[in-house]
C-alpha cells in the first residue's frame, strides 16, 4: 500500500512542478467560451489551451463574474493571470495586451417597431444600457455622448430591462447578442456596427514576460495555419457552434488523439522551430533589401531635391490656410507679398485662387504682370487641402506673343492694302473732278474776264450758264468735303489698326462701333459678297481693347470671304444682348470645315491656305485675345454647310 502511494506521488510530481496559467472565464456565450455539463469549451479556451502547450504551461480555467475578472486583472496579487476581453479598435488598455485574437463589433438593439439607429446622434435623449467594464464602456470613456447611460452587469440584464421598458436601447457585443436574440423575440438589431473591436488576452503589468510568451505562441499558431483552422472550426460560415452533441463527440475524438498528439508534439515543435528559423532568415534578408532600397530612395530624394532647388522657376507647396509647407525659394517674395496683378489690371488674391482650385479640384493657369515683367502662374491641387504653385517668368514669351500679334496684324494689313487703296481712290477721283470744275470756274471769274463778259448775253462760267455753274460749284464743294471726310476716316481707322497695341487695361467700348470699323476696313474685300448686318439697337458696351477686337473681327470677316464663292457668298454679322451677355456672331455659307480641321484651327501657323499666302496666325491670335477678354468663342461648321462663329462677352451695365 505504501509502495503504491509512493508511486502515485512520484507520478504526480511533474504535474505539480509544471508552471500554470490561470485563465479567467466569465461568459456563457458560444462560440467564444461556455460550459456544457461541467465541460468548458469554446474558441478562447481552445486557443489558450494550444498556447499553454506551446509555452509548456498548464492552463487552469477559473470562472468568475466579468466585473470581478476586470478587477482581478488589475490586482497584481490576484489569482487570475489572463482574461480574454474585447478592446475598441486603436485603443490600448492600461494593461499588458496581446495581439488581436478575433474581430467583433457592437451595435444597437431595440424593441420591434422602434426607429432604426443610423448614427450616434440618433441615441440623443434615449436611455441606453451599457455593460460596465465591457469594450463599449471603454470606448465611451473617451467619446462623450448625449444620451442617458444605464449601467448593467450583463447584456442579458440590458435585454431584460429593454423588455420591461426600463431602457430604450442596448449597445451589445455581436456574439453575445446573437445568442440572446432567440430568447427575446421582441428585440431586434436596429443599426449597423457602431463600434469595432478585437478580442485580446489581457494580464496585469507584472506579467509582461508571460504576455510576451503568449504573443510568441499566438504568432506561431498564426504562421503555422493552426490559428486559421481554429477560426474555421468555431466561426466557419454556415455552421452553428453550439451543437453540444457534436461538440461532445469532437471532444471525445480529440481525447482519443491526445496520446498521439503528445507523442509527436516534440517533432512538430521542432518542425515549427525550423520553419521559424527559415522565416527569420528570410525576414532578415528582406529587411536588408528594404534597407538598401531606403538608402537608394534617400539618394534619389536628395538628387530630386537638388534638381528642384536648382531650377530657375519658383516651386511652392501651400495649404488652404496659406501656410508654406515647402519651397525652393525662387521668386517667393512675389508670391508671398502678392506684388503682381492679372494682365487686365485685376488684383491677384492668392487665398481666393487657392480656395477656387481646391473647391473645383482643377488646375488654374494665369498670366501675371509685375511692373515691366510678365509671369505665368500655375496652381495645381495635390491633396484635399494642399496645392503646388509654379511661378515662371514669361517676359520674353510675352514679347514674342506681342510680336506674333503684330505679325498677324501686319499680315492682315497687307491683305487689306489693295482694298484700302481702292477705297481711297474713289473719293480722290471725285475730288479731282470737282477741283477741275472749280479751276475752270476760277479762270472765268477773274476780274478781267468778268469785266469783259458781264455785258455778253452768252457769258459762260466753266462752260455753264452762271446760275447752273454756281449750283454745280456748290455741289462740287460738298463732294470735296464728303470725299475728304471719307478719306480721313479710312486713314484714321487704318492708322489705329496698324499702331502697336499699348493698352494695359480694358475699358468700356461699344461693340457696334467695333463692327462698323471692321466693315469699313474690309469694305472693298467684301464688295463681291452679300454682307448682312443686324446690330443691336441698344449699342451694348463690353470691357475690352478696341484695337485687339478690330483685329479679331477683321480676321473673322476675311476668313468668311476666303471660304465663300464671289457673288454667291453670303456673310451675316449680328450683335445681340442675352441677359447679362453680349453675343457677336459671324456666319457664312462657304465651304465649311471637317472635324480634323476644326480641332486645329487655333494652332499657331496652321492654315488651309498655305498655297494662297495664308500664314496661320489669324485665328491663333484671335483665340488668345478672346481668352484675355474673359470671353468665349464657339465655332460650328460642316463641310459645304458654312461656318458660324459666336463670341460671348460680359455686358457692362450702363448707369
């Protein structure tokens, strides 16, 4: 008898000497942890059991209330080593906390027929049941809400109070609520997930080493794939995890396999260790590769920074509050002090421009001027509240554009010259004819001739009877005056058109006057065509440069003439007011254009009249002038159907 007792004591010594982990359990909720006929089972329990096997520790399950377990885990002298609790996402408890075990969430539950809860604001003024110490309670410690909080010890208590109309809403964790709903048929889920959380193992601050061992074992299980098998076993889609009979059968089968698993445990552990060593070497190599890549990226970043610092243009990153985040400091004083303005004289507001770009999420480009210098400003959105600003001096390009405009105007002027000469030749011929009559009359009206002829009944002045001669001389004087006025007006229009453009700001001008000047300058060129004008009687005003608009309209009229056949061609020019806009339309019944030509007609030096002397500058310059006037140009054209070009300007209200 003594020998048998001694053998039993010796056999139990390894068990008694083995270290243990006291795992605190509180719930009775499948599939996490519950007791069936005195047998503890569930995902958390089986996972902790595997961790105990990997760490060489015996797992002791001890059941207490949730609030008692939370209090024990904060007590360094407690008999509880580890508990499984839910923590809100991105929230770290003031305890040792393991890697996440499994994700979950909490949402609102109400009685059938009550309104749905779409957000936290829908809980305002309601009585809400909160389980004391649960992850919903932890989350609300940093997120104050406008509802009346009712603390309960268990979610079951909250559901019962909901049935008794003591609370309006219960905020419950998903797995617990799912098991409770069959017992409370009047309760329903009333919202999407309001809080996301994850199950973690938690221990007090003195058990840091233990928590490190638990984390190492947990990571081994995840790497080996056994963790995924446990998840599939207890949370697999379409499988109910509270079938106690099947669970008991599985436990019985597992018990049969315990001996075999124990026998191959060391081999399996060795295999895992070898696998971990291989993975460690692979991770070390990957880390080295990443370090080399980071070094290369650092070199490239330094080179890129040098390039940005070396370019002559200004590059600046600014947020919506005008805070400068980065800059290569080139010409930054112009941007910060806002020393320039738009070409039309309007002041530049940096904050307004940035707000417009960020609101529309669309880049903005503008030509600016500072004293005698010209700049191109580009603002591009790079985030919801940040922009990059590019500032490039464009004085030389601006002068080249001006030269381009002058070339276009001179080309147009050359084409107008023959017609202008003819327009001047007609009134000149009238003047010569009138002067010839007046010269002959002057000879016949000299004192000597008058004395000799005054008693002659056949006296003639320039071959006419005196009364007829005086009437003819009066008519000749009027003809000379009208012809001289016509020549003066043509010369003045031509001189204004040929002068270099020196205007810096747009002024109110009458659009009908622009049309009249353009028609006078192109009168001879248009004689072979049917010209129809329909000008708005209100004579609308627009802000602009009359000389530049003369150039635009002359180009449009000349292009219409080139597109039409003489004598059968019809050209229509109309001006009209539509609300706060002024419309100028030039239409013809000429040859029209195909789609390919329409896409390129505003390109510099593109022309379909290269063999007839066309230079391709007219519409290119006209398009840019229209943009400078903040106007729009719409072109409609079809082959053999003619072309219609509409210019839209902002109306200047007259006082």
